[in-house]
C-alpha cells in the first residue's frame, strides 16, 4: 500500500501530479524545487523483499527521505519515486537485478516534504543458499557533473 | 596437527604481540593447537587462503566475501564498537575545503589497506576523481601518507580514521580533513574455516566469555578491544552484499 502525499507535509511552493506505479497503483505527489544536499561521508542503505517492499533502512535513509522508519518499512520502494525520473531507468534496474546482476545509476528521489536529493545508487540481489531473498541498494554522493548530465538526459527519456 | 591462524596485514603494528598473546590464550581455552602466521602483505595472505592453508582468520571486510563464498568460512565475532572508517585529508595549507574543488591530476597517497582505499575512492568520486585521473603514491604506513602531505609530495591522502586520529597533535595541526566516512557497518571480523568448523560454537563461547575473567580481559586489552561480539551468518552476508555494491 502506498498513500498519496499530504499537502500539509510539504515545505515551500509545490506542484502536483499523479504517478502511475507498478501494478496499476496510482499516487498523488507534491514536489518542490528544494534540493537537500547529499551528506558527506555517508551511505544511504535500504533492503527490499523480492517484490520491492522495503524491509530495512539505515539512519541516513530515514534522515534523507524525511519519513519515519515505521512509514518506510512495509512500503513499496516507489515511495521515493520522483516525477522527474523516467520509468525507463527503473525498468532497467529491475531487468538487471532480476538477472542476478548489479545495477548502477543516478537517481533523483522525492522526500516526504516534497524536496528532492540526487544519489548514485548501486543495487544488488541478496542471494542466500542460491535463492534471491531480496535486494539491497547502497547510495553514495554523486558528482555534480554526473547529476548535471542526468538533468539534461532524463527529460528526453519520457 | 596444528591449525593455521592469520591476521589481516593491516593490523595496528603495536598490536603484534597482542595477537600472539591472544593465540596462546585461545589454544589454552579450546585445547586446539593453533599456529599464528603473520603475513607481510595482502598478496601472500591471499595466496595462503587460495592454497587452503588457513583455518582461522581475523579478516579485512574486503576479503570476507571470498572467504565465505569460495572457501566456506563462517563468521565468529567482531570487536565491540570498532568499525572501519576512512578519512580524506589534505595539508592544512591547501586552500581546498571540499572534495569537489580538487582537480584531476592530483597526487594521491594511500596504503594497500583494501577496504580503506575503497571507501576513500568512493569519497573522492563526488569530485570526479578516479584511479585514471589521479597519480598514485602507494605507502607502507599511514604515517608515510601524512609525511607525503606535509612535504607537499602528495595533494590528498586516504587514512584509516583510527590511524589518523592516532597521529601526533603536531602532525594533525598541519593536516585538514575534507571528509570522514560514517558508514559504521563495515568491520573486520574473526572467521573460522574448513577444518575447524565443528568447533565454531566452542570458539564463539570462548570469545564472548572473555570479559568474564581477568585473564581474558587482559588479553582483550593487549588487542586494544573492549570485548568480542557475535556476528551471525546474516550480518556477514549483509556486509558482503554491501561491500559488493561498493566495489564498482
Ligand atoms: C533495492 C531497491 C532500491 C530502490 N530504490 C529506489 C529509490 O531510491 N528511489 C526510487 O524511486 N525507486 C527505487 N527503487 C525502484 C522502485 O522499486 C520502483 O521500481 C520505482 O520507484 C518506480 O516505480 P514503479 O516500478 O512502481 O513504476 C528501488 C528498487 C530496489 C529493488
């Protein structure tokens, strides 16, 4: 289950749109132009079950997303989906990790307060005794030049 | 027949005798004959692992994946409160205050400590710096890394945070930290392998009980550890997956 965003949580002037998520789910989101800088020296870590439901987050994930741990655990990972991200990126992510391979890419994430943050993400399958039991994503600070390239490229992928 | 125990070559030099004391204690407690072999570098240690000569190892997180996935090792314990963190530092006289201001072509000093180097390189990535656009200055010790910075022979240094914190105040005053990692889930661990696996629980109990008597506490002190804490299989698998995301 994923709830619509709440206008009362939003900080600053915002726009509104509806995201069409996997499995026919829809989510109304509100987003602002306010960027939260990536915290130096930290990794943002989360783990999902095989379907993309969040099962673990670290403190940096909680701090950067603006949600509480209770709100995150059990939610689909698309809770961070930003409308500026082309769905082709996530199709590539899922196609890659389902083959058992690592995926790496630059992602703009949506915060609970409507702001955003850019990350360089790496996703790997968690294989235990030969079975994929979930996926782990570890994000690090992206370089500004790479982010600027993505800001040019991603709008062309819609 | 005696089993072979080895320690990751990045151990703090002051702790060399501590590891011998620990090995003597471990043999007394478990009744198992164990020979401690200290290899001079990662390459010779990895070769011994490849030849299946090693049965017990205090291992760098970088080598943990190979030990678990290719050699059938399992985790025993890790030192309480210790995690591997890295620091990116420059000379205090360097006007740069952010990794993003560093230019390609800079001279990078580092040791061959694999997990620290990996974390350091990740912290340099935001400045578009990688192995291809920096000049490498490999060093034997962190003190050497510091000296290269002070003498202006290197522009940037990668340090194990603990080693950086341990250098003299006089040197630290002449250095400047650009980034300190706060990862907290990457750590060295003691792992047990083929030949000794049937003794895993016995070894684990001995290690976790070390704080309970004076002898054990003395041995821990000589290693610079407060206590051992159990590492279960899933915690190790999680760290291996995490390391896997960081090696690309
Ligand atoms: C381990 C893991 C981490 C993910 N992290 C993110 C993330 O940080 N932000 C995001 O928008 N999608 C992330 N995704 C992708 C989402 O599952 C989802 O595919 C994406 O948000 C697009 O939504 P949709 O698939 O419902 O269209 C992650 C997926 C996995 C498996």
